[in-house]
C-alpha cells in the first residue's frame, strides 16, 4: 500500500526594508523543509528583494501593508499549507515536521507555535508564556507566532482583511469561528528588536493598549496612526 504524499508547506513573508533580517528568515524556512518561500515585498528602498531572491525565495511585489502583502504572497503559493511569518522571525528546524504531524488529523485546520524571543531575561520568558496561554485559552495567535493553516481554509476565510493593522487578529477571529487553532511546541524564533528599542514593559503596555482600544471599537485605521513601524 503506497503512502500518501507529505503535505507541502509554503512560507509567506511580508517584507519592507528588511535587508538585515530577510536572509535568515528565508534560509531557515527552507532548511526546515518548506517547499517554497515567497517574500512579498512592499516597495523596499534597500536590497531586501535582491537578498531574498539570492537566499532562495520567490519575490513578489505589492502595495505596502502587511495584510495586502501576505495576500499577494499567498495568491502565488503552491503549498498545501501556508505559514505566515514576519521578516524578523525565523523557523525552527522542526517547523514543517511539526505541522505535518498536527495536520495528519484532518479536523485540524491550522494554528501557531510557541515562541522563543531571542534575548535573555525573565521578562522575555514571561512574554512567551503569556502568548502561549493566549492561544490555549482565547484561541487567538498573533502574527509573530508563525500562524499556519491549510491553504483551502485560508481561501475559504477570504484571506487577511486588508486593514493597516490588526489583520492577524481579524483573520484568527474568523478562523476560530470555524476551527480550533492548535499550539505547536516550535519554537518559532522572534527577534527582540521591538522590546529592546522601546523597553519590554513599555512595548508590552503599548500592545495591550492597542488591543484594548480595538476591543472597544477603535478602527484598525485609527490605531495604525499611533503604531510606529520598524522603518518609520
């Protein structure tokens, strides 16, 4: 009796002026077993696109905006499963293997990973634990946790809502209405630059403020005006 073909995995990485980060993001995804890496460039003024291609990625261009870029990358993906990964994140060696094992259960449509924020200190370990608990309790992974899902389910959900902020939250709220996201052990590696630049407590409180404002009805467009991009 022949075995079924293993699920193929496409990694989609939105990028904007990420020359310092993009090579690692692409190379680790391919090393983990991804069938392809698609970098969706939003008009970088540095050599992000050239470095991504040299590392083995397929580069597509689109208007800037993480949701728009991720949808553009997903549109060209051929894999059975899509991983959406920030440019300053990177895959662990067992990423694809863990996804295939989880999705052997046909009732599972996707999920995310436990994180490893690449910095020392108990505050970072506390953040990792809190983010994992959010997935387990609220069933709401965020974009820096390596969200993955079956491509057909992503298409059924209509892709990322093309808002300037909170696109990951909006997508996963739609996801959890139809399926329960799983949390895989990973780790999914995360660059600590945001917290190191602004301070762990300050950055975390800022993130919570944005989430709370969204919960009480603030639009993603209004929230985006107060959210400083890494290249802003």
